[in-house]
C-alpha cells in the first residue's frame, strides 16, 4: 500500500540572484490554508488569496509583488533552470488530478513534477528566463 505524507500547499516566485533587481526583493512564497473550487467544473480558483499567507516581495513583476497564484512555481534566473518550487496537496479530500494537465509557459521555460500514485499530491519545480508552471 502507498503511504501518504502531508505536504503544504505552497506557491513561489524565486527572485533571480543575478542583477539588476531591487535591493530589497526577496523570494515570494504563498502558503494556502484553503482554496476555492468551482463545484460545477471542479476547477480551482488560483487567484483567490482569501485564506493565504505570503512572505517576500518582488517589484520586478507588478502583478505579483507579494503573492503567487495557487499551484505556481515561477522563476527568472536563466534558460531551462527550474529554480522555483510549489506543492499541491489534496490529501484528506475526495479530489485528485492528472499531473499531465500541467504545462510550462514563457521564455525558455522548463518544469518538473513528481506526484503520488493516487494523484492527490504533486511537487512542482519551474522556471526559465522567465518561466512558470
């Protein structure tokens, strides 16, 4: 039998270590305590930050200065570098998903994923020059 280990729901933007970036920019990490799911479509509302807590700030991307959407690993360090990490956990719910529905976007992006056998948890790594999953 497969044993499940609880992992938190976390999204992240890894601030590039190269310059020029703001002196005070830090990695942005958003922890999700509850998520909103559409009961008809079973899609997660990835931009509802009602039950989240975030740390860090990045002024480079004005749309995400202090929060990162649910299930997102976003980084801008360099081509094909998966520097950001995210995790999704549906343990203790009837929900599961297919990790084959994940994709990466933007310039020279890349991503990796590792999921449980029951499809209830996935660890994501993403990035690029800038890229996300």
